[in-house]
C-alpha cells in the first residue's frame, strides 16, 4: 500500500489549522493510501483520534514541542521527523504550510500562505516599516532559504501568489500549483445543520473570526463601533481571541461594543456565522482567508477592506470600505443594515462566487497528484 506523510507538526494558530483539519478529513477518502499524520502540540489537541480509529488508513504520530521554541527543540524536532520518515518510508511528504524546519528525503510538497513575504507593496507592510526592520529582514531571508531548501514543489492559494512566490524564491512556475482555499466539508455539513438567523436592527451582531495578528487590524473595530454608536446604531462586534490577546489590547478590552467569544474550534464556526448578521474582515494583509467563503456559504453579507487580495477573492460578493477610514467602514456597515436589497444581492453573489473556488476534494486531489 502507498504511504504518504501529512505533516501538520509546525502549525500553531490561524487559518492553517482549519486547512490541516480539512486535509485530515480528505485523507479518509483514500483507503488505498496509508497516511501517516504528524500532529503538533496544537493540531494534536484539535482532533479526536478515537473517532478516526475506524479509518484504518490513518496512522498518527505526535510531537509535543515546536522547532522555534529553542535551538534544542529545533534539533529534537528535526531528529523526530527524520526518525518518522525513516520508519515509514513514504513515497511522498505533504506539509500543510511551511517552512517546516525539516527536509525530507522523499518528494516534498509544501503549502505556502505567508503574505508578509510576498506583499512588500501592501499598505500594512509599508506603514509598519517592516522592510526596514532588521529582525523582519533577517527572518524573511531565513524563510526564503528554508523554503528553497526544504520543498520540491509548492502549493498556494491564488494565481497572484503563485507568480509572486516564483519570483521570491527564483524558481520555475512549474514547481508551484494553485489550489484555492475553501470551506471544509465539515464546515459545509455543519452549516446545513443550523438555522439561518433573522436580521434585526435592534442589535446588529458583527462577527470577525480570526486569531490576533497586527495585520488583522483589530485596532479599527472600537473606532468603527464609536462611529456607529454616534449615528444611533446598536451593534456588537464579536471576536474570537485568546483571553491574553484580548486583555492586552486596551482598545478592544475597554470598548463596550466588543465581545470576545474566545478561541473557537473549527467545529463551532458554523454556529457563530449562523447567529451573526454581518461578517466584518478589516484585515490589511492576506493571501486568502477562509472567512470569505465561510461567510458566503453561511449566507452572510461581507464588509471588508478595499485591498487587492480581498477584491480578488470576493469580487461582487462584498462591500468594500477605505481600509484607512473607520468612518467609511461604519458607513458601509450602515448601508448593509439599512438596505435589505443590498444584503440579498451580496448573499446571492456570494453563493455564485463559491463556484470559483476549489472545494475540499478538488483542492486536496490537486495537491495529492503532485506526490504521485
């Protein structure tokens, strides 16, 4: 039987975790392949191995430390992965997203979704002067070195990212495939099991599902809330941050219109979308975020920043605001609140837009073919 290693051991937070869960689910559909799934300390806590025991083609290995913890952890991490590969003798290795701090002997396909390395022209990177920060410049060069060294092929989520990655690494376009992000089957099935909420002006619930990163632009939320409140609109922004991240951000913590739901499991996402009215995505830097298709399939209107990555993914399925203007963000949210026809159009366009994305099966299949 063919054996493939699925490596999730380096993942710690963000949308990469949802992608890893989707990949594990897709592995169950290939009984002719034995998948050796390497779990990290985060992904290991996200799945119930007992529930997956019925799939005899899934074998699990767990590493409880991360290579960036210390030099010792880095060396132990490499040794652990080398040992697993030596014991398994796979025909190929798929790392969900890299770098993974390990170079397999087998053919290696690695996902790439780090917008910081590709979008030096983004307003966030320019405004934060990251390109002039020595630590960032050194990290960028280290990642470039590791990516070039570790992988034989790459997969990324948009055509634009593919072209930029090829230039960044100075490699042939043929070594990169495009497999867009999407909603997992688990998410889609969960959406079908929850009822759609009724839009109410009495208290508008605005959802932003994301871990905390500066480029996710959480800082704009209290400013937008104040603008909405001054115009007489009763809104509640719901975020999904770790308690320590929420407490650290005084603007969020001290804003009466922001409610922190705390970190959520992928299995709980569908229900959060179901009970919200608007999905707000103020992020300043992405390649692709699954929040967009998740909002679309959940039939929720999207208000997001007017940046190229957002427009390229959402098209006419979102309302865009000037990324630098809380006033404009509030205006667009009010447009959605007041205009039922606009809400319906955004939702309809979103459902149509979903057909332009790979689904879970086609995405995984594309990537898997690179290992054959």
